[in-house]
């Protein structure tokens, strides 16, 4: 029998390609040839997975008969969990069909899962498919359910799927990190400066307690932060200051300064102007005035200034639902544009704001970045549109402004886009390094290690509505039936501040959409079906005929 030349195409196929395929198949080694490396886990992910010491199970409720788009999400999820298991065998997973196993919807909803109802069109018949695209991570006696589909308004189904796959690695590994952590980080909520009351801040506290331990920081002397509160502050990985309306004392500012210098993260939600919608709704007209909390020099040290002037965005705004008439004694409601409720829409690739619903701000002011500070990176999270107006205060805000959203009022002038929220990161320097106040603090530090801070020029961004004494979920507006992205935004701010594994960068992963032409699929469906059926048979027949011819020629 004639030997096969190893350098011939057939020889290369038999002696190189076939053995390589066999080796890769049975060894489990996979080559990621995608441009964006979508099948390669990040180094930070691998470190988190390797840190899991006890058995951890991921139950994925994506099994059953559902559309092809969800099949792709199922495949991507399965592949990623297989990679997780290779890194750490203590991580296991299983896929569950809740319909086949006859799990009741009440049970699934009690686990934090909301059903997705999808239309299914087959042979001209329309039916509905109920899905629960969630994963449940179980570790010891703890468990958490996480949605696998991005909840974002204004995008089509294909974009939603792509963004869900983009965020899959972060979604899974961040929750694995939190549930497997031996000790949860602590978040302190400052309570001493007429901040938001507990009912108005319940939504934020609940989201914070999903992954962290959160509780109030109440000064021991019931008056101001003092040296007595330092031991408690040192236990807090982050400090939240939500809508303070009472001025900080100089002693408190030194304590906060040193909290930051010792590595403490801070989230500031500041109102520089007092303007409340409840008062305006009742009186139809209100005069906002500046609120001085004695923190101008404090923020100036970090290159920021919060301006006491209301921002009116006449392009990106939320709606306000008002009574505009009456029919037979029944009030008639209309949703109207309200420029004092501008929307924060992510227009950059910052992981804190990417792929979330628009964030609703209520009577925000603006932040000036004063040329930056040495060793500090300043990143804009949200800003207004190019069609922005400023209303200097004190000045009247009138509900009649709804009728002429785009007009200029008294003391108003056109302005450039204004910043609503910024993130600072780097090594911060103390504002009291060369001041006499440093002697009042034991163990005073002049600079911090690598640190982070977020400042938002709106105290109401973290306030949930309260209807008849019952707090609503954060970001929900029952009157206009809208779900804003406030909850996800603030959850991301906490994760960003407390992310010591740099997992947040995974939220910036981009996957190029390579979508099929649906119209062409419909038009050429029959052709491709026949091609897929007959082409393999033709190839097998051709190869068989070729071998028969060679055998006949040699031995004939």
C-alpha cells in the first residue's frame, strides 16, 4: 500500500489537524479566537474563583423550550460556568427547567425571580412562553438570586441579549465574591444632619444590605461627630452622607477628613438648594434658597465645587403627572415635561453607569471640576444635555413653567452642560495638613492610600417615594408608571467604592453584535434546509466514490 506523504494536504490533515482536534477535545483545552476575547476569563475573576474555599452551587433556571435568543444566553452561561468549574472544582452548577419540575410561580417569586412572558410564533400560531432567566447562587446556608437579563428601557431584544452576555461574567463572579466572602464589609450611614428619614431611605438601605452590612452612624454625644466616634468609623469601609441639611462643624470636617485619609470611601448626595416638590404641588409656586452645609472648602480640597443654582434640562427630563382638568367630578391627569427633573443618561463607558436605565434627578444643582488635583483622577458620571439652563436662587419656581419648557425665566441664561455626579480616585491629600486643627486628631495623616469618592449634586437621587406610609422601591414612579435607574446606579456606586478586586472593569466589556439577516433567513429558509440535508450526503458519497475509485485503480 502506498504511503501517505506527511507534507501533502491529506497528510497534514491526518497527522496534524486530526490529532490536534482529538487532544483539544479530550483535554478540555479551548482556544479563544474571538477579537474581544469573550471566552477568556479575566485575571481578577480567576483570583476570586480561586478564593472560594467551600462548595458553591449555581442553579440556572434556563432550561426548557424557549426562543433561540435565550438558547444563546443559556449556552454562554453554561460555557462560563464550565470555565469557573475548571478554575475551582468546588464551584458546581446545574440547569433547572422550572416548568418541567412543576415549581410554582409563587415559590420562584419568593426567591426573588420575576417571570418573563415572551410571544412565540410557530406556523402562524401565537402562544406565550413563561421564562425565569435567573441564577441562584448557594453557598452554605446563604443564597442569592441574580437576573441574567439586563433590565434596560429603550433597547430592542437583540441589544438586550448582547448586553446581558456582556455583563454575564461580572454578574456571576461579583455575586460569587460577595456570597463567599468570609466577612462582609460595613457601610455607615451618617445620621446627624437632618438627612433623609428612614422611610425615604429604606430602598437604599435594602440594596446596600444585599451585599454589605449597613447601619446608622449616630454621634455618641448626640450633637456632632467627635473623637469618641472614631473607633466605630474605623470599622466602616464606606460612609454614606445622604442629603444633609444641617451644617457640619469644623471638628466634624477634621474627623471626616481623617476618615478618608485612613482609606475610608465616601458617597455624598448633596443638596445645595432647598426645593421640595411637595411644597410646589400644594402652593403651585415656591422660592428655593441656598443650603450652606459648611463644606465648600472641604470639597474644594478635592477639586470640586457644588454650585447653589438649579439645573433645568430642556432636552433630557422626566415627566411630572399633574391634575389638569375634571370630568364629572373625576380629576384628569396628564404627564407633562418637567425640566427640573433632568435625566442622567450614560453617554460614556464608565462601569458605574453603563447599561442602566436613565437616572432621575430632582432639583439637582451642578458640580464644577476645578482643574483637578495632583494624584486624583476625576471622572464624570452624569451631566445634563447641551440645552441646559441655570436658575439662580433665591428665585421662584412655578408650575406654569411646564407650559413653556424651552423659555427663559427671570435671571436665567443659556448654559453649557452641567455635571450632576463625579467619581474621584487616587491618593487624596488632607485639607488640614498645614492647619492647626491637625493637632486635635491623634495619629493625624496627611495623605491617603489609593482611595475613591463619589459626589452627587442631588440629595434626592437616593430617596424612594412613600405612598400612604408605605415606602416604594427606589426609582419607581407610580404616577407615571416608570422605573428609573436610581437603584442600579447607587448599587454600582457602592460596588465601585468597595471593589478591591477591580471587578467593575468587567462591566466595560463590549461584544460586537454579529446578527443574522432575519428577512433573508425567511426568504431562503427552504433553500438552506435542503442544502443542509443534501450537502453532507453528497460529501460522504463523493468521499466514498473517491476511495472506491482509488481502490479499483490500485487493485483492479
